């Protein structure tokens, strides 16, 4: 059954807008060539989209060309404005952008949850309001939030989770109350990191992969056949609860202690570094810093010089300690990776989060070597290209998609 004229116009408009989004400004002739539409049809859609305020003339193509056929049309970036938040246990980061994702303002601040839920929420909302004001934006169209914890697949709301501050859930409601005309949505932070890594990072070109988040917390995101999988209760990827050997116990329904998190969470990584003698007596370094120090040391970029692999006494120094630490960490990480590979056969696992980014290809190579011995399924292990910044970037990409989907679909037919 052929499409009605109004449906055909909507399809053509969306096609043109997607091309302008991906390739930047184009002439009407270029739109005709790329869409395969007739010249009159392209002229009509350009007129329609211009009247809707979605595209505008942004220049001319070629120094020698003049006139209507040389006009370059581009999406009007300030047609709508977006914000993205990365909500951590004790901090919030925010970015404000235009409709194309061009960043206008970035800001972050610690959030003192010890002062109580109300003051913590007010601090976070105030940070967003200051960023919006600094960007000179009157109204936000969409806000995307990345937060730890489970997202209820039926309601899209952040579920109460033991161990996470109460102000996280209250923040979503508070932003919606303060911004009544803005679309506010929340997504699990690891899922958003996977979105960013797939589009702009280490998983580009992969329709199926697993992102293993290694940071203060532990999690995983699963992308199968191009789709992000959330599970029946929103808990796909809660790998911190995975029972593994070497923890001395089992996780419970309310506590992942005894699970995979007990081996690779930030506290466990710091303890492992201390046991291996990494960084001497400096107890101020966090897990990310310790891993980065170890990588620099074994690769010859740090103060200890090149690592010695011939079994001589030099292995008892800083390079030897760093190497033992990274090997032991890779042993632990490989347990979680092997479990994901056995169940999903993703073909690619990205080590994300702050620790995954700090370990880089040095840690990824060690994990890959172990996986090659643990499973017959061919699996590439990649280092994150975005690290801790992936959550904020994923939240912004998701907010941009939602805003564009709505704006590009709301036109007179």
C-alpha cells in the first residue's frame, strides 16, 4: 500500500534532516543526489523545513558559485537546547549543548549527601540552573541523566537501591518540577557509557559487544545486534553481584560484597596494589591513579624505567611490583569477562570506567591473553577510548536523539 502524501512528506523530511545532521550543511542539489528525490520534491521539503525553523541558509558552496543553487542549508542548532548529567555518589557533572550537541557550558560540583537529601538535591539542581544561565539558554528541551542503579523498564524511573544515596531518585523529580516544560529522563550510567563508546569510542563499528565498567562501582552494559539490552527488571549487566572464586563469600540480594565487585571495585583495586607493593607507602592514591602509575612503570614511561622480564633481581623493584599488580588485576577482571563471553559470545569486550581507561591497552592485552586461554570463543578485548567521560557523553547523545526525534517529527503535514 503506497504511503499517503503526508506520510511521504514526513519520511522525506526526516531523511533530509538526518543527512544534514550527519554530514553537515548541504545544498539542495546535494540533498537531491543523496536522497534520490526529484528536484521539485527537494525544493518543497527545503521550504517546509525552513518555515518550521529547523533549517536555514548557513552559507554558499564554492567561491565561484552564486545564487539559489549554491545555498548551503544546515540544521538550526539553537532551535532547542539540551542538558546532560552524570550523577555520582558524591558529585554531579553537567553539560549544556545546542540541538546538534555543540557544548556550550560544562560544570561539576561535589554534592554533600551528609547534609541530608533535601540540601543535596538543591545543590545539584542549583548547579544545573547556573550552567543553563551561563550558557544563555532560556529553556531546555531535554535533559538526559546518567546514574548508578537500576532503571525500572516499565516506568523509566530510577529504582531505590541499597548503598546509593536517596537524593539520586529525588533529583530526577526535582528537575522535572523546576523544569516543567522540559523532558527529563534517566538511564543507567553503564548503559550510557556503552552508547558513547559505540558511537564515538572503542566500540565503533560493533553491533554486538559488552562494556565492562571498572570504577568506583562495577557494572556491565550489553549491546546485542545493535540494541541495548536492559532485561526483565532493568538489571542486565549487574555483574558486581556475579559469584566468583576468591572473595571468601557470596553476594546477597542487598549487597554485592562477595561478588565480582569485591575483586575489581575501587577499594579492592587499592588493596591489591598495596599487597603488591605498588606506590610504596602512598595511601592517598585512588584506584585509577594506582593503575595508571603501574602502567607507566611497566611500559617505561614512569620513574622506574623499563620493566625487566628476564627474571633478574630488577623484578623486585618498582617495575616488578607494578607488573605483578597488573597481572593480578587482569586475573580478576578476566573472571568477569569470561563469564560474559560464555553467556553472550559478544566477540568484543570494552574495559570502561576510570580504571579501565587507566589500564589502557596494557591491561586489555593482559586480559585478552587470559581470555584466550579460558574460552574457545574468539573475543577481542579493547581499552575504553572515553573512560569516565563516557557517561556524560552518552547522556548528551541520548538527549540529543530524543530531542531531534521529537522536533523532526512535529511538523505540519
